[in-house]
C-alpha cells in the first residue's frame, strides 16, 4: 500500500473514497461539510434521519454521493460527542476507518482525518497514527495457508489530504515515521506469528542477517554455543540443554550517532518455544508459547525502523535465542548454574527460563558501555494478572529512564505502568544452596522476576518491560500485536529530538 500527501480542499480532490469525521450532535468536520455542500446536503439529511451513527468508531459508507462530488464514496467515521478527541479516541477513529476501508471496493482513498482536533497532539502525530492504523488493518499472516489465502485487499493508495504547504511537510514527516514504525511492527508480528518449528533460534539469526541485507547500516554478529561457553554463559546455556536446536546470541548494531555517543541497548527475550522444560506447562493453550520470542521480535522491529529512518543515535539490539524443552539432558529443578556474571543460580523451576537467558545477555551488554539498557520480555504470567492485556509492566533502576518510557507509552498510546522494585521483594530470591533462586516464593511474580534481573544490571541505567500481556492476542484474533514497538520508537524518536507530539 502506498501513502502520499496532497494539499487541497475536499470539494476539489478526486478519488475513489473520501474519509471524513462526523460527530454528535450532527456536526460535520470541515471536509465533510465541504463535500456535503456540493453534494446537496445528503449527509446532513442522513444525520437528521438518524441513518449515520456518530458514536466513536462507528462507520457509514455512502455510495455515489452526487455528480459534482469528486469522490465515488464517502466513508463517514463517528467521532463521538466531545469537541476534541483524546489521542486514544483518535486511534479508535483511525482504526475503524482503516478496517471499514478494507471492505470497500475502493482502490484509493483520501483521508481527511488530520483535520480532527486531538488533545495535545499535532499534525505529524496524527499522520503517523493514520499510517500505522491503515497498515495494521491491511496486515495478513497467511504464510502457511496453502489455499484460501485472504484475497489481496483492493486498497492500493491512501492519500492524506491537508490544506496548505506548511501542513504538507509536517504530515509528510509523520507519514515517514508511521511507515517505518508500521514496517517494524509488521516484522515483529510476522516473526511472532511464525510457529516454533519455523522460527527457531537459527531462523532468528538468519532473520538478523536478512535485516542487514535490507539495511546496510546494520552490523550483525551471531554468537554460537561455543562462543557462549567461552564467555561463561552458564545460565543461558542451561536453558538450551533440553533442546536439539542450537542456541544463538544475536547482536545487531546501528551507528547513526556520534562515535562518542553511548548507545541505547535493547535486549529481547527470544525463547522460540517455551514448554516449561521439566517443570512442564499444562497442555491447554501451550501453542501460544511460540510467542515467547515476542521481545526479540520487537527488537528486530525497532532495529528495522531506526535504520529505515536513519535516526542520529547509536542503537544495539541483543537477542538471546533458545527453546525451552524437556529432555533427558534438560536442566532439572534443584540444578545450580553459574552465570556469566559469576553469580550462581539455583533453578527451582525450569519454567522461569526467561530470566536465565536474559541475565547472561544483560551481563554481556556491559561491553557496549551503554547509556541505557532496556530489556523486553514475555516474562511472567503474573504480569497479566496485575495489568491484563492493556499495559506493559515497567520496572527499572533509574527513575528518569522509567519516566521517559512511561511518557513514550502515553504519547504513542502503547502504554506501560510502573511496578515497584523494592528490596523487600528481592529477599524472596534467597537460596539455601546458591547465590539466588530463579523464582520467588510469595506473590508479586513480575516484581521478583525483575528483582532477579536487577542483580545483573547494577553497572548501568536499566529498565525492564514485561510484555506478557500485550505482545499477542488470544482467542479468535490470536496473533502477535507488534507491541511495544510504538512505545520504544517514540522513546527513540524523543531521544533523537525528532518527536512530533
Ligand atoms: N513465558 C512465560 C511467561 C508467560 C506465561 C507469558 C503465560 C505469557 C503468558 C515464562 O517463561 C514463564 O513460564 N514464567 C513463569 C514463571 C514462574 C515459574 C515463576 C510464570 O509466569 O508462570
Ligand atoms: Mn517459562
Ligand atoms: Zn518463557
């Protein structure tokens, strides 16, 4: 799908479909009102007769709106009854419009949505969100359907209509960011959706090399088992023992900033399938543990988006990748391993494997002399208990970093919520036999998991995103979401001085 930007008024721009807002009570957006004037007042009449729903996110498609009207259809999107939309409401409007558009026969469309008034957000932000919404509605994952592939949607081009030159540049910049983020989210979703047998640690390593082919600004290095043994990554390797797939530590580097600028380091959990290991999970819904590499997938997504935009920052992405399976040689409850940091760990539950692979990756990244390190992981079921599927769990050892991530989540409507990292929780990790156990024993599972990681991140500013509740959807809409790419990209854009709120 192509996107472009055009200046002009709604009664002059031609196209197969115009998308405009309507609000209660019977309020037409500026573009809707222009279209209605030349169309003889049909929209106003239909509003009056109650045939157009103005509730937030409700859509009505008007065919053949009149001879002098320069579009073949008008898609009316309900904006509710408030004069101003909240950012979240704007996402609902853009998403509803994008989905409704897929069901029309229109090959191109003109969106008059940047004219909607959104609290505390500007044109560039609105343009970015329209592109992300349109691409999300367009996305299909049918790599493994041999027939009945979803017919290609007819929509080929979406034009964002603006009035005036000054708006043009702002909207164009927003579209470019939206495209890069949408591409990153799509990559994250596709990697997440691939089944465990087609998305192994080796496949992820191959994906990194592929990404380097697309973006020559990336450097990629893959550490194999031997290299990890040399580094003493006993925690990471203890998880891989039960698997016949070779583990990989994937390192991607993007240098767009000054040579001297310390990098942002992203570390993503890449468990390509989590059966629980010897502490085997129950069978119901276990297929969803193919999504246990969604942290890794979002790291790929961010590397791709940052490289596409050529942001003036230095960014490193690190992905520890392995399967977690039961086997005669698998780690057992009670086993003690030595991490790369030298700290010993008693594995009381082999299903708490994410922290075992992350702790060695977090020790490894010290070599980059990072400005900040952010890890993202589908780490605990407890996070879903605490926050459901709305917010990412956020914990960290440097409050300004945590605040910046909370802001980025708020700005991008990809929100996170902070949980405390008090030492009282850390006490739960005491072990009679090693420096620490890999699980707590008294609730607050998301916090004890983060407390575990905190023992490996003392040398730098660090934040942890627990994305167990947000990285994928279950049920009829089962599939990866691409979160938290929008949050992280907003954080990185803000750091680059390129935010456009
Ligand atoms: N990958 C899971 C966490 C998870 C579970 C995410 C369900 C999303 C949905 C993780 O490896 C895990 O199994 N965590 C355990 C930790 C426990 C053994 C302390 C959990 O959450 O049950
Ligand atoms: Mn697990
Ligand atoms: Zn896991």
